[in-house]
């Protein structure tokens, strides 16, 4: 492990040790520096903010998850693959459950940090989609990916209160994935109807203007003949 990575891991451990005892929004950078036995300048060099600590942690979790499915690809339909991947990410997070709970509870008190955390989680959802090999599936692009982000955050809130068997988390995840797929199917139907309607209007409009142009051309010819 290189020095920079080791330093970031040490800082994360210090921050998470504090998070297990107090709300994340109550933890300052000075407290993290003291817990890590670093000066503020040393902390700044490796972790410019609390959000940076979480983002670095999230990428490490993403990396661990991706490695699992590189060795043992998820099987089945897209729903099954996504379910397996998202569940595995929760299993990897399990040792950090108390810290995750502290972060989730404290984030709303710091709106700018919350926005960055949402973006970081959105990035993680992208890696889950890639690990599940559903990137080419339109159901999990655009609104589908946003739906997965919303679902993952909702399941996280259930997971932090769930037992080791994760029965409630799995039920919520399974139901949520099915709801997103059904919503996408309905949306596709509505969009198809809208596009068909718009195309029909376009054809009518083109016919109208072409007919009008023909009439104007005839009128011009008639005027020329009368001259």
C-alpha cells in the first residue's frame, strides 16, 4: 500500500471511529485530526473535507464490489443481476454499518455536503449497473438510473436497522427493482404514444404547408397568364 493510500485509510478509520460515537454533522476536521494524531495541515493534504473522506471510502467499496463480480459474474435476468450486485454491496458495507448510519443521519444538516454525497452515491449506482452488466438495457438508463439511486438510498435506510439476515432489505430491494422496471415499461408506452402523436401532427403539418405552397404556385401561374 502506497503512503498516500495508507494516510487516507488512517484518516478514514479515525473519522469512522468518531462517527460511531457521535453524529457525522457534529464532527469537525479538527476532531478528526486529533483522533488521527495529525496536524491540520497533514489532514488537509490527504482529506480536504469530510465529504472527500466518504467519497474515497465509497470508491473503495465500489472497487471491492467490482472485483467480486469480475471473478464471479452475476447470473440470470437483469433484475436478478442487479439484485445480486446491490445486495453484495450492502454485505461489503456491513462492517461499517454504524458509521454509515451516522453519515445518513447527519447529512441533512449539511446541505452542500448532502449534494456531494448524492452525486457520489449516483456514481456508485453507475458501478452497480456496470457490475450487473445492464448498461445497454434502456430500463436502467436515464430515469431508470435515477430510480435505482432513489431505491438504493431507501434500502440503505432500511438496512441500517435490519438484522444480519437482511430479510427486510432484500424484500425492499426486490420490490423496488420490480417497481422501477414496471414504471419504465409504462413510461415507454406513454412516450411511444406521444412520439406517434407528434409524428402524426408533423405529417399533417407538412401536408398542409405543401398543399398551401402548391396553391400559391398555381395562383402565381394564373396571374402570369392574365398579364
